[in-house]
C-alpha cells in the first residue's frame, strides 16, 4: 500500500518533468523555426 503510493508520487514527478521537457523542446524548436524564417526573409 505504502509502496504503491510512493511509486505513484514518483510517476507524478516524472510526468511533470517530462511535461516541462516537452514544453522546453517545443520552445527551442519554435525559436529555431522563427530564426530560420527570419533568416529566409532577410536574404
């Protein structure tokens, strides 16, 4: 019972962490896309 609760907390932590990682990667890819887009406009 205690073990199950603990593992759920750990899963929740990993879920939140992966959510933040996903947003971070999404943010980075958007920045690179915008930079590429503006680079194309400047040429």
